[in-house]
């Protein structure tokens, strides 16, 4: 390949990378928590493709199937070769077993790098708060602060997270 050909390939790769980053950044409440986890609201099919281009290998969806095409999202994720988990959480009534399943899925290193989402990142914030305290030994205040940056705003979810943490904290 000539120098011009190599240069064009590099420009194309850089342009594609910038486009993928911009597409990912357009996800509502998108936050790259660290190198292994990013969070946000509902991605489009194009944004799932961009997440794959950014290195995401797993999608963890906390939405219930009402109100959007859950089957299409799962099919697109699988078409892209992404691992896909759906833990359908109702915002007004999260359940302990859903938090336990979330911890199990996020504990497995094969499920990283991951994109965790719901409709707006509200549920994601609550479940991530649980993980930060129970798995990463963060204080409640620090975990709640990060959860609010992620998108946590509903008091019912804050209360659920706090109660779940209290019941499951190692004494």
C-alpha cells in the first residue's frame, strides 16, 4: 500500500472513531463511568452499533418491554455479537431479586465492557448505587452522588437502593 493509501485508511479510521464517539455521546444521560462501564438512556439501533465500535461487548437493559421494541434491540445487539441481558425493572416497584440479578451479571468479567441502560438512566443509577456500595465498598453518599450523575432522580428508587444495601451489607 502506498503512503497515500495508508494515510487515507488512517483518516477513514479516525473519522469513523470520531463519528462513533459522537453517536454514543448523543445517548440521553450517557456517562462513561470507567473503562469497563458506561451508562445511559435508551440507545437507538445506530447507537448500539456505535457502542460496539467503542468496545462495548455487553448490553444490560433494565427496561420493561412496554413502550419500545425490546425484541428489536435484543436482535440488533445479538446481530452485532454483543452479549445481551434484560432485567425488566418497573421504576415504581423494583424488586430485590432484580438487584441480585444485576449484581450477578455485573460481577462476571465476561460481561465487560458493558453499556447499562433503561429509558433515562434513572433505574441504572439506583442499581449502580447498590453495586458501588456492596461490591466496591463506596460510602452511601459517594455512591448516591455518582448515581445522580448517572441519572438517578426518583425518590422511590433512592429508597429502594438504600433498603437493599442495608439488608445485604456485610455486617
